């Protein structure tokens, strides 16, 4: 039974389908592991054991009757603590929302439940989801699976840790600038950022409504596809592209600058494997990306501060000072500058789409750095700021360009390879990623 904790969600689903796994036994394995794990309190903000067992029992009955709702019916997963869950506090990692208890599930949680997935509980996260490091002195900082003293990546920190430590078959997080992909990369998982609007944000505590997205953190591309379909209220399996027909472009502009040696080695090795499998790989420059990054500070902070201003300014001392320092500049920009900034970004997006149209995906290291030491991050403010910006730099390309993106693990710990595609190319990107996953394996 313990081996179940390290299987993919899809494998668990097939085990339920063929009768080898009972959802009740499977859920008990995860709940027992959570209860006995040394880092459980640092990973899970709240465990919903009663809900999980009730959902598992219903799934077990469906399996025995041959009436499963989806390929993942009966598979237990975790949810980042910004997805509303009926009757269970949803606090988004901040003291401002302590005790906040919604009356109904977020849309994606409701859809996943309707597909038979089992909710194990809510995972810790960066405060209001506004950092890529995963450090949260207000609540908890989850551990990194490779180095327990290192940052887990954020903001979906507990989501990644729940999977990496075998305390959930998959985790659901959000990605506004890299919050699914950075923790996935640093914990050797697959992390999928969907196109903005692909999955409902109803019942999700917002950070930046113009950039927020929902996505899974999991063990395989197949899992990412099945989880995304479940949250969308859809079915379907991912098909694999022929790697020999794929054309990739390495984005040299910004994304390949200051990449640290381990991450660079992992990326170069991955490129060699893709070429050996028959894929073509070119290098491209896109100078307007520099201006898009210059706009990012305004576009993100204005959106976030407009959402959180009155809550934060009622008692600023409640917020971790690094998050406070990051969000407050949103007050410094005019509405005219903000709207003009979006007009400019839309033009850059159109130019980027034209520049990359001949390629199946644009690729780059998932993050130019590995996970930094938590203690140093908490005691050295300049180091925190510098590492946070670097951690999120490459992932932010897809958010700024309005596309979808997926990170896959490489043979090097804390070093992923990321594939970006255009808006609404989610299913196509998953098919491409499946081919890349097999080539890297």
C-alpha cells in the first residue's frame, strides 16, 4: 500500500478501475501518512479527513457498481489554501483572513469533486500568493524535498510539498507569475500553468485578477491533463505528438541570462536529449520582451493593491514585510499609465505570437536558480528580493505573453525545463509535453 503514495494519479485511477485499489484504502493510506509525517503541519494548513473518507466511500461504491465518474474518480489530492472549500477555513496564508470560512466550494473544487476526486485538505502557501519563494513566517514554510532547509518555491509551496513528500497524489495551485511552476521545478514535479480564463477563478482568493490562473502540480504530464480536464468539468485523454515533427525555440532574450550552473547544465542536457530524439531546436531573440518586463511591476502591483489595499492598510503590521513592500508600490501609478501599459502589453503579445508562430513551443530553464536557504532569506532582505525576482523571472514570460506553460523535471534536482505555448493552446501543449517527457526519460 505504501507504494501507492509514489504512483501517479493516473496510475492510481487505473488501479481503482481494475479493482486492484479501493478508494477507501487509498485515502486511509494518505491520511495515515499525513497524520504521522514529521512535516505534516508545515505542509497542510487543514486536513479534511471526514470529507475525504466520505468522498472515498462514495467513490468505492461507484467503482464496485461500474459507475466511475472519471479516470481519477477516487484519487486523493490536496488544494492550495486559496480555493474556497465549504465549511473549511480558507485563509490564503495571511492573518487578515484568519477564520474565514466559505459556504461553498470554489468552482474548480466543485468540478473536481463532481469528477470523483477526493479532497485531502488545504495546503500552506505564500501570503496572498505574492512571492515565488514559498517562505511564509506568518503561517508556515513547507520544506523542500531535496533540502529541508531550502525554500520550497511558491506561492503553491504546500501543494508541491504534499506531492513531493507522498502526502497527496497531486496538488492544485494557482499561478500568477510562476506559482505553480517554480515549486514544481524545485521539487522535481510537473507543473502546468493554464491559459488565463481556461479554468474558473470563481471562489479563488484573488491576487491579480488579470493574471491569476489555476493549475495542477503532479507527477506526470498525463496527470496534468486529467486534472485540468476534471477541473474544467470535461473528460478526455492526452495524445502524444511525434517528437520528430516538433520544432522548439530557445528564448535567449532574458530567459538565458544569469542561469546558474546546475540549472544551465540540466537545460543543456535536456536540449541534447530532445535533439537526439529528432526534435529541431533553434534560438531566437525577442527584444520587446525587455519592455514587457519593465511594465510587469506596474501591472502586477496595481492589480494586487487594488484588491488588497483596504484590508492591508487597516493593519499593515499583520503582513510579512517582504510582501507588504512588494504590493504597496501599486498605489504609485496613475490609471492612465496602467491602461496605457496594458495597451502596450497587448501589442507586445501580438508581436510575440507572430515571432513564435512557426514553433511548437518556446523553451527555457523553468527557473534560472535553485532553491535558496530559508534562514538567509528571512534574515537578509536584499537577498530575498534578488532571489525572488530571479526565481520568477522565466516563468513570468508566459504570464506576460498570455499563454500556457508547463515545467517538466530533468535529471538534475531543482532544475526543470519549461515549455511555453500561445493562449488557448493548453491541450496542444500537453500533447507536446508528453512527447518531451518521454524523450527526457
